């Protein structure tokens, strides 16, 4: 039986995690994400799962990486300051190909900033926060139901590509309440075991834990099953052995890690286009601002203005094809985000690829903790038609 | 039709819970699209506290209140803080024992506000014997006066939200509020 | 231990190979440790303790951070996590709670455990998570070339203390005892017998076990501190070690420069994994899910 609840986004996330099969959570209290931890502290023991409150966010992400290698789906949740602390181990999860889900309920920053106010100021930290080259996957829900759905999706993507997946949420979605439907069953992508059993391997025929399949992602054996996996944050070969000074070894590994995402970009990326076909102006947004944009676009259409919108579900990898198409067809692109301009740089990068007439790009950035009002967006839209 | 409701009071009056119950009643039991939001942080400890509920038959995009159709004020400080952006002709419900009406008389007249009085704190104290259920009495008054949430849905939402063992007192409180004439 | 791990036994006899060679990834040898480094002794002693504790090698999971001793797990033919600097205990905590059947052992050093990882060390001890931490304390940062560490004795020299260390060093065994570990001991690399017994006890203790091994770094600590050869360092350990029982009777002056060795704590209290499991049993009448990432159906 499916179930209907009237809950906060953060609570919906906790329910999504349970439904997706998450059985381990480690975290540290931080506003405005704490409800995710609080709800999982209640839910996990009822589902044979473990909840740990750690000494800090570095400990939290360390514990979930360990739990992931023990064979569990694992998650943590945090906000900007804690997300900053996690960055080194996020890089570790990338290079060791550890499936994880990390929820970042964004608040105003930098530093302690505005603990209770919404922001989308971490979008570039989600992309580039750890050192070195890597390709993250990030999802940004725009409703409480989507926070549930995207949490399930995040676990599936994490397992499929063996990667930490970030839920880049804003405080508006984290704290507002809406009705959600929890379906009886959700689609689950389970972790892929190696095809061979561990006793088929010996010194002459070693198990290669980091040898990828045809899609670029290796199956994942678990600790305690006799595969004897050496996992290291050092650059390593297919055996998992450190090989940190051979330039070729590093290039091979990191290129494969990036390509397993980039080569599957079209499958990972998700956007929703509305009224774009005849649109002179297309408004691009993600997360809570989508809600204001939809209202603004409806108002504009009522006034007869040819306006469309693109809602981005997956800021990373960036939906290049979809934005390119919009950049080719529209005269104006408006990016609406709760920061002083982050994803707008990606839009500008894509516009740079357009031959011939390039559209104008406008940013409606906003900081301070108030969601854009539909009127603010509508008046910017109208400027493009005057 | 989109209806925007704001409930405000001081911290500890159960204002946020009132918003959650209204949202739950509308969304889960009356089947209306609903978004509930609230102010967070130091604001909610002491000082003025508020919650907002947007209700609509169609999908709700912009989730916050732009200009409330209904303002419910349980304290004078909250009333003064949150009255200014009310819609002309909107509905204002106040607890007269908590409020100095003379301060808003001009505003009410000028903006053609429909003013209702619900003595929820006194009712909670005298009829139920529990001051802390004033918020539930107020939910009864909201249901009766505004009709945005039905009697039965609200009752179910209350039963779904209050701690076990407190159901009886809370339903009593709700019915006491629902019985008010609002004048 | 399963058969495949002892399949080289016959060969050992023929070649006079170290009996513990079967536990190593031979294709990774030689290791990166300097001549005279204590890490080789530590590995030998660990395997001895592990065998006498009758630990199933297939259940062994070694976890480490960054530093010379943190490289030990990578040479051992078992599951291992070579993690980030200071954080090994947090990874080990997730691994152990995620699958309590694993025997989780952390190899760490003084810089890794007591400096950058100090917070995780004391919280691991406080929570009494059932893992064993083997801290190879050489009083210096070896991997980065000889900087002083939080255990460097007052007056000792390092590249970042050219005029001698001035801060008070941590007494790790005491720190971890105070933080709540249920087994704590300290020995040096000149106490192999006591150490392997200690490691056996640590592995069998159902709680947070901490074995501090005072070890030599002739390359950096020795050279900087007039103990030029491994032998000089070993001799210094012999001369300066005082058993904890004797030390209890010594006054402060006598204790200056002494390495107080022995068992600091050996008691029991409920450990973290057990608490987490009990909560699950209490709330849903079943044990913790194991390896459930490989399922696509979950019990409600």
C-alpha cells in the first residue's frame, strides 16, 4: 500500500533513503539539515539499519565510506560548513569509487553565514570542492515529493556508477511541508557483485577490483567476502595497488573515473522543458527557484509573451545538450538562482559554443535568504521584450 | 483558487503546529494542494513566530505567501509585525484578550478587513483547563470562520498530529473553537 | 583461516621464508620502509598475535590513515582501506558497524592518530567501538621527512624544531585510557613477546583496544637526535623502558625520559556495535542488515 504523508522535505528525504535501501547513516547536527538525521535516527533501527552521530562531519563521511565497503548503502546529511569539512573524503570516495549519498541542505554562506536561511551558494563547491579532477553527480529537487524521489534516484546513481552523489538542496525545499506519496515499491539499482566468486582468484590470477566493465564502472566486491581488496586514496592500478608516480597510471585512472560519468551524461542528466518550442526567452532554474519561475512564466504567457522554462534536475553533470538547444533557439536566457551567479557561468560556457547569433544571458541572482518573488522574474522577462 | 493563510503569535503558543495541522487537514484529508512553511531560528524562540499555508485547487508553484487572504494573530506583537501586507478585504482572526484592537482599527477600516474575534486563550483556560491548547481552539475557529478546511478533515488532522493520550482534550479544544460564532 | 591462504606452506619450508610471508602481497615487495624501520617488527608481531588469537584471516580488515605505519595494511593480503590522514578510526567505525563479523584493525602513527586524528581517537575510545588500534609511535613524521609530532619528547629535534621541541608531548596510552578504551597497552619494539600477547588480548577484547608500540625511526628521529643507528635506538628503548608496576613507585624525577610500558587498561563495558544491534532488535525484532546494497528488495 502506498502511503501519503504531509511532511518537510528533510523528512521526505529520510523516507526516500529507507525506501532506497539505505541502512547506514552517520552525521553531525547542523541547521538546516538536522531533520534528515533526526528522522533517520528514528527510522533506521526500525528497518535493521544503523544510525551513528559522529564527532564531526569528517568522521561522518569517513564512517559512511567504511559502511559502504562493508556492503551497505550509506548516507550522510549536512549543510555548507559541514560540507566544506567533508571535501577531502569526498575526493577519497571518488578515487576509490565508493557509492555514497551526501545531502547538502544549503544555507547562506560563506562561513557560519545564515544558518536558517536558504541559499544555492554551494553549487560550485559541489562541483569542485575537493582537489583534483573529478565529475560529480548532483540532484536538486524543487518539491518535497521530488526530494523523496531524488533521494531514491541518488542511491541508484551512486550504485550504478560507484560515485558519491550529492543532493544539492536548498533550505526552502528542506523545510517546507507538502504532501508526498510513498509508493509501495520503488525502482532499485542494486550494487553489482563481481561475476566470479572470490575463490577463483589466486596469486597467478589475482582479482582486479578496479578493472572496469564496458560501461567504465567496475563491479564492487565487499569486505569480508575473500576478495582481499586493497583500497587506497593513492593513485592505483587495476589491482588496487598504489602507483602514484607513473604519469600514465594517473592519467588512465582519472580519465576513466571522469569518463564513466561524462560518457553516460545523457542517461544521468534530467531536465524539464516547458513552453520552450516557440519561446524567445527561456528561464533556467533548479531547486526552489523553479517554483517562482513557473509562476512567473505562467503570468508571462497570460500576457501573451513567448516565454519558456528549463528546470534542471541534475546540475551536475551539467545538461549541456539541453542548454545548447535553448541557446540556439532563444534570444534571451535568464538564469534564476539563490546566489550571486554560479550555474550561470555554465550557461555562459555553453552559449560560447553556439555558432552565429548568441542569445543574451541574464542572471537573476539573489542572496540573503528570500526566495525570488514571481514578480521579480516577470519584470526581468518583460525587459527582454521591451 | 489560491488562498494564502498566515498564523502568527509568540514562541510557545503552538503556532507552527497549528500551521502543520491546517496543512495536513487540507492536503491529506480534504485533498487540496497545500504548502506549509515557517520562520526558523532565533525568531521562533520567544519573539514573534509565524507559519504560512498556501492552499490551491491547482498545482502550487510559488510556495510562499505573497499577500495573505487570512491572517490569524494570537499575540499583539505578531499582529503588528505581520498585518501590513494583508490583502484588501481579507479575513483577520484575533484573540481579543491578547490584542489591543484600537491600534489596528484604522487599518481594518481602510483595507476593508473582515475582523473576527476568537477568545481562544480564555476558552482553553476556562473550558478545557489547559492554556496550551489555545492553538487547537484557534484551529477550530479557523475551520468554522474561513471554511478553508472542513470540520471532519481538521479533526482527523488533529488526531494524526497530537501526542497519544491527549486526543480527547485536543478534540474538545477543537470543537470549542468550532462552536465560536467569530463575532 | 581458509585453505587458499596457507597454500604456500610447503614452499616456506623449502625456502626458509618467513612463516608470515603467506599473509603478504608478495607482488608488492620490497616495501617502502627504510632499513632499520620498526614497521617490519610490528608486522611480524601483529601476525603472531593474530594467529594466537585465532583470528580468521578472511575476516580481517585493516584500515589506516596516512604516514609510514599506515602503509602496512597495503602489503597484507586481506581487505584493506588506506584512507585519509587522521581519519582511519572513522572509516573503521563504519566498516565494523556495517558488518560486525569483520575483525577491524587500524594501523596508525603518532601524527595520524594523535594530531590530525586526535578527535576521532578519543571518540572511538569513548564509544568503545569494537576495533583494535595499533599505534606505531616513532615520535616523528617520517613520511614527510622528520617533523616533530605531538609525541616528540621535550627537547627532541625535528626539521620543524631545529632548536628542540618545546611543547609537552601527549602520553597516548594514558590519553586513550582516560577517554574510555577497554584495553590499552604500551610496549616498544624491543618487547616482541609482551607485544604479541598484548595484540592477542586487544584483538579478543570486545571493545576499543589500543596498543601503542614505541618504535624506531632511525632515518629521521635517530639522525636528528644522536641515535644514528637502529641499534642505538633499540638500546635506548631497552635502557629507558620501565614497567608500569615499577613506574608506579617511581617519583617524577626518576620518570623523566622513561617509557612506561605494560598494560594500562583491561576491563569491559558494552561496545558500540552491540548497542546499535540491540536497538535494531528492540525496534524491529531483527538483527542489523548485512550487505544489503546487493539486494533490490528490502523488508519493511
